[in-house]
């Protein structure tokens, strides 16, 4: 249930919410990091870096390990992700039905870089559900868990923060919404979500969680 009032604006994260992409992207990141001498499991990578920008995660990795990633690291990672997205990426099960059933203003606010974000939405046929209201962390000073991106989205959509509702799958994203003084609910239906992920999102500030996109219209209706 969404307490107090129905929102005027839904702000969707993209990766792991609209598209089941995290398992693909994480595999590419883990493989590329291993080639550079930084070994980390997919579960550990997601636990630490899910929801952050790539630049944020690279900065932490380099500071902790003393490694310097190759200058073409990001370019190679993005090229491989695009290749795998083109062949393997799927929209989250039930997301189109949910979007069609919800008569509220909506936008996307993602940590992904703009090219990757737009490509992912287009290859899954979701772009037209949001266009042109697709916002990237590259447009603000600080990525999640800072509130900047969600505040930017609410400003661009001419909606007060107390009338926004964020749908997020990451702890960093939930914390960003809380820092922006927005209500937030957690989505745990992505293939990357580990056991007890719902509890982690609630601890970070999510009001409730759900595991299938077809549940979202019911949650918004207070059922």
C-alpha cells in the first residue's frame, strides 16, 4: 500500500526495474575487472555497487585496490554490454501490462549513461512509454545514493517531491529517494536479486516491496 495519497509522478529506475539487465551488465563488469586483476563475485559486486554509476564504482575499486583500470576499460565494457543487450536483454516480465494499467505521469531516472540507457529502453520496446522523460545521472553532479538525480527528475517534471513515488531495486537508489524526501517502494523481481533483498531495501527506507510488475497497479490503488 502507498500511504497518505496517490502520487502525481512515478519515477522508475531502469536497470533491474524496467529491464532485467543487472545480471547481464554485472557479468560483463566482473569479467572485465578480473582481466585487470580485480577479482570479485557477481553477488559481491551487486551488493557493493548496484545502483551506482560506473564511475563511482571504478573510483572505489581503484582506491581500495591500488589498481589503475585501463584507459579503454569503460569503452570495452559498454561495447560488450551493448552486444549482449542486443541479443539477450528482456523487459521485466509484466512491465508493459503494468504501465498500460497506470494512468499517472512517469519518467525514468537511471544511473546508466545516456547512450546505454536509451539503447536498453529501445531494444526492449519501452522507450515510447516514457519518452522524452528519460533522465541519466550524467545530468547531475552526484549519482545515487545522493538525491540529485531524483530531485532533477521532479524539477524537470514540474512535480513536488512529496507528490513523487520512486520504484527502485537497489539500496543506493532507495537511499537516494529517501534523501530526496520522496516515497519509495522496492522491486525485487529481477533475476539478480538475492534472498532477503526485500529486507535490505526496507532497511534502507522502502515503504514496501513487490516481486512482480503486475502487482504495481494494485499497490498504487492501495490494495
